[in-house]
């Protein structure tokens, strides 16, 4: 239906008149090429339209057509293993239709309407159902069981439901509402991307999201249902950290949003994920992944939508009772799109030209995370963990996007270019990073991994902080001016950095470390420190302690396979034996 007429075009912003019947955030198509856009401002009968495609050769007089609904995502079986652009157009289908480049106005369905799915009901005729109830399941792939839920606004008695093979748009159940109206339920749902999906109740996150990255899980953990950000300068490893978490995180579903980053980074994800084996299932990691690719060579305006598209898909799987992780790379590029559109709208700018509402928009995005009791009579629990990279220009963490993000998120993984240039990955600076979930998650670690977990974590962090102070002294007066005990602290801190914190993503045994092994590694290094310090007090020279053969074995501690955990006990026994031998030799000489 034609709504109005274009009167001016300024980059991705189109102004149209005669839009009396339109509403803000409605989807429209502009010109006979049907360029996809969204109304972001209304002033009388004039609408400001954010167009998600190239607007060159577009001028006044072009028609504007209404879609009659807000920007929405299609939700149903077929989402997993797919790669979409920022407004949920499947890139593989577009490539088949228009070649390697996306033609303007190309329109394809987000989900395949012809594919047949085997629907297995878990409700029967006569059952009363409400919004959010699961009425059946579809095996989406060999890993994930897709749960078909009653859409919002529908409740009543099931009049018809049967097992069988259906397409997305075919009726799988009929529900009779209280007024006698019969509603057909299909496997396909639509949801406005800017509106969070409802839930029964949000809970305090209590369990850690295990990523297998030692600096994260042990020192700065994020909870399932929590929020985290990864700020850092160019080349410090933001994307590497997010790729590692996406590969190994202890979640059921991963939604990875490439928002304004380089195309080769998304290509790496697409090439690597099918080849990587999920340690939990033995299947390809791609089978539990949805990719949203809105790279730097795609229209800037679409970056703003891609974040919302990703989180709407993530919420959908959360509502099935799954644990979901959303990676956004990066929120700085998303904020740049906000800044450009705000400038086109001639809004009053905030700091560095960003819109004054930057902080509230970021908060709206992050608050959609959480551990929730989902809608439905079974009161299932789902979690959505949000982790976003931030790319401050020049690594300046005082810039508006980083500061607005830090006021919202609970975990800060601060990347350090110095560590990255020294080839220390993950390059997370242990002196500047923090986790506000640490106290509650360390209690969980003490109860579920080992009762000494939090004690070892606190002792190791204290040593690393002490190392920074001692290095300042060394730079002033030299290493030899330190006492033997302080020199030992520097040696143990070096072992913590190189043997525990540093990981190699290309070595199988080192790429992923489970919590039990993380604790054993940390415990072993700290046990050597305790034994060495006692030996110093008994009169043993530091150089004799550092020359022990067990030091070489300690340097290869990360190579110990998870299935041979008894090697850690053997290593600790060797430490005790070698240091006791030193003390005995010292006594014999004395």
C-alpha cells in the first residue's frame, strides 16, 4: 500500500511526506526498487526513514510503500547454521539469486517456506494452553531440538493437533479461545526486533559461563545470564577473545553478530565453525550457531538493526529454556550508525557527536540479557548472556561508548596492546579488568569444583598485583636490590602469567581448559610458591630452588591432558620431594 512520497534524500536518511497513516518504527519500502527502510521519526505527515540499502540515484517523487508492521524477525526451525545480513536476509539465498554482491531491493524470505519438518506434539486435544507453552518439538538438526511455542496473545483449548510433516506456514495445531474463536498455530512466528520478548520473572545469575579461557573463568568470570564487554585498541585481540568464547562457551546456542567489522573476520568464523568439534556433542559447532553478518562494506544504517536482529533471535531460543550466548562485534560500530543517523536528523549532539540518548539505548540492549523463568506452565528457565566488543579510537577508554558501556555491564575484560604485541593471548590485563560477579561465582566454584578455589584465585591475583609494584622498584634500583622473597614473588608471578594466563588457541590441549584442570594448574603453581617460600625461611638459596628439575615440568603444566589429572598430584609430590631433598642436603652440610 502506498503511504507517501519522497521529498529529500540525504545518504541513508529519506524524508517522505503524506505519511499520515504511518507509525514510528514501521517498516516501509522506498521507490519501485523496494529499498527496505524503517521509520525512525514522525513530524506531522512527514516521516524520516532510515534506509538499510544504498540510496544513490534515489530522488524526490519516489513512492513509499507501507509494510504494515514494525521491523521484525522470522522465528522458527531453520535459524541454526544460517548466516543472515543485518535485517535477517539469508546471504546464501541472496548469493544464489543475485551473485556475489547484494543487489538493491532484493527480497527473499528469511526462513525456507518449502522445507518439510517433522512435528512431534507434546500436548493433546483438550489441553488448555497459554502464551509461551510448548506444544511440540521439531528436530532442527542432530544437536538442537526446536520447541514450538504458543505465540503471544493466544490462550485456550487445543481443538486439533497431530504429529506429521509440515512446512513452516502449515497449521500444526488449532486453539479455541474463550470467545469461541479458533486460531491456527504454525511453526513460524514474527517478533519486532526492538521489543524484548516477555518472561515470567528475571532471576539473579548464579552459575558461571564456562569459556575454557583461564584468565576469564578463574579471575574475571561472567555469569550465565550476565553482561560483559571487551574493550581494547586495534589489534589487541577483541575478535580473538569473542571467537574463543563463541567456540567453547558452555551454552546451547550461540548468536554471533558481526556489526560493522571487516568481512574477513566473519569469513573466518564461517570457515572455522563447521570444522570445529563441539566437545559436548562431538558435532560441528556451526550446528548450534546463528551468524548475523553486517560487515564494514555493507550500509552503515543496517548496523543499527543488526544488534537488535541478533538479540531477538537469541531471546527466542532463551524462551525455549536454552542457555544462549550473544556476541556483538562491535558495539562501537553500532554507536557510529546511531551517531550518523542522529546527525542526519539534526538532533542535539552529545559528547563527541554521539546522540544524547546513547547510554539509554545501550542500556535497553544489555537489559535484554538475564536468567529468566520463561512464560509457560512448565516454568522452564532460560539464560541469555550478552558479550560485546568495544573498539575505542586509539584505545582511549575514556570515550563515550566505552564509558556508557562500563556503567551498564558487570564484567570488564580490558585488553592491553602491550600484552598483544608481546604475543600474550588472551591479552586481558589482569590489573585493570574486573568482574562484579566474582563473589557469588567464587562461592559456586568452592561448592562445585573445590573448596579452595576462591582462596587460590585471591592469592594468585594478589601475587600479580604485587608483581606490578615490584617491577616499579626494579626499574628504579635493579633486580638485585630485592630480597630473595620478593625475587621469588616475581618468578612465581612470571609462572602465573606464562604457564597459566597465556593460552594458545592453536594447541588442542591449551585452547580449552575445563574448570577442574584450571584449579589444578593454579593450585600446583601456588603450592610450589608455598614450598619455595618455606625453603627460603629454612636457609635454602633462591638460585638452588629455581634450578630444581621440577621447574621445567611446571613450565609444561598446560600440556597435561584433562583425562590424566593424577599427573598434577604426581607433580606436587615431586615438588615436595625435591625441596625436602634440598633442605636435607643443607642440613647435612650444616
